[in-house]
C-alpha cells in the first residue's frame, strides 16, 4: 500500500523584528557627545518626568524602543522631539544617564533632512531660530515671532498686537536685533563645527 506524502504548506516567512539595523548606531553617532542611547532600560522615568508627555505621540521610552527596532519612518515622523522643551528634567532623573534631550535634537535634524516630519510649522520655526542665533549670536524674539506669524498665521497677527506692544513698552522685547560681542568668532566656530559634522556623515 502506497502512502501519499503529507502535503506541506510553504514555510511562513520569519518576521523581521528589526527593520533597520543601522538606525540605533546612526542616531548615537550623530548625537553630540555620548548619547548612551543603547543603555536605556525602558524604565519610563523619562516619560514620567516630562512636562510635555501628554502632548507627545510617543513617550521618550517608546521612541527609543522604536529606534532600537529600526522603525526609521515612524521614529522620524513622531512629534515627540518637536514637543520636547529641553528642560533636561528627564536627563537629570535618568538612572542610566542617557542624554535624552540631545537625542531629541538629533532626531529633529534627521527628520528635516529626510523630510519625514509631519505637516507642522515646528521645523520651520526651529530652523528660523537657528538662523537667527547664527546671525546674531542670540535669539531675536520680535523678529522670530513676526516672521513665523507672517509666514504661517498672518490673520492672527492683529490679535497678538496688544501683547507685543505691552512687551515692547516694558522693554521685555526689542524691535531691533542685538549681536553679541565676538559674533565673528562664533560664526567661525559654527562653520568649523559644520565642516567636522560633514566629514563624519
């Protein structure tokens, strides 16, 4: 009696647990100083310490897990780095000394380069702020706010006028930018830093 061979279904593909093996190293290497991102133990202290966590798509802990899993697109499209206010409370409380706020800066830069950030005015606001610091050596609040609102929310400007006028009359804000002393030296330092960064990319 001939026994028919048992029919076998094609083997199921092994699930890809890590989408992008290079993401963790890339974020770590691009973060100023030592990120210690690989030392995260997923304790959640960062999210519990963050005053802005309620407005984030993902807590820092969740975002770091996504980076470890190589979820490049999801990680770079998260609003978490843009909501971070750089208070460094999470950095102070982290038991592993992960440089969380510095990693957020790195992710913002990577999101801008890859054009993966969500439709938001935050990247443009951030870039305008950087441009002004590079030009004057400090923030120029009047110019920053005016440029941002003229570009993105022109109809809101009239409603902002009373507050702006009050800040001007109380000398809490200036209508003209003031450059720091040694601005040329600062520009030289920033130029050199960009050259070093370009070499390591």
